[in-house]
């Protein structure tokens, strides 16, 4: 049996940002100490997410502009093995359909007809409608609140989709 794919964005879902002072009066929680010269945002990556992601009945795939750097920088923090990486095509002169995220068509192509879920902080109704029309298998395009990153509610939404799958 082939497992569904889970495409993971980094900025927003795994590295929260954009919260207000009222939401985070002491700043974002940090989980790991920083090495000199390391990206300071990596301290916001909650290592507890790694086991939760690994426990999912999905094949995990990086779907981020970090590309292979996600395996170098994030996978070790999360305790993940190296994951497959979506490589983004060069920008085209052809415009995306109105409101469609620039990642959407590439992810549908990458999935090659497999069921997939996608955690990203920029997904819209347009992306969901496009996937429904252009992808033959079930999809869950789930928008994560970038201010908080992945939460129990996001995992519950994925679990409900997997149970219905």
C-alpha cells in the first residue's frame, strides 16, 4: 500500500513568525541554542514536532524554498532522516492562474496522482479548488497559521483527513 504524501513548508509551519507583542510578549519560544553563524530562526523549531511527523502514516517531503537545506538544517533539529525534496522550476513567463500559489501546480505534478496533504501558511481556496479539479486523488491543502506554526489542531485536521482517506 502506498502512503499519502505530506508536503511540508518550513517558514510558517515549522518556523513560526509574524506574531504580535501581545501574542508573544517575551518573544517566540526558543528550543535549541544557536551555533555561531546559524540562522537565528532555527531556534524556533520545536524538536517535539519531529516525532509527531515521523509517527504519521505519510511519506514526508520538503516543499519549501529551503530545498535541500531543509535536510541539512532542519532534519537534524527534528530528528528526521533526510527527506525527498521538491525542486522548484525556474519562474515562467506564463502567469499563474489568478490567485493560484506558485507551488500548487508543481506539487500536483510531483505527487503523480498519489493522495497528498500539504502544510503551508499561504494556501488559499483557489489552491484547494485547483487541486480538486486537476488532481485525481484525494488532497488536503491545509493552511497553517504562521504566527503559531504547527499545532495540535493542524495534526487533528490531518488525522481526520487520513481517517476519511
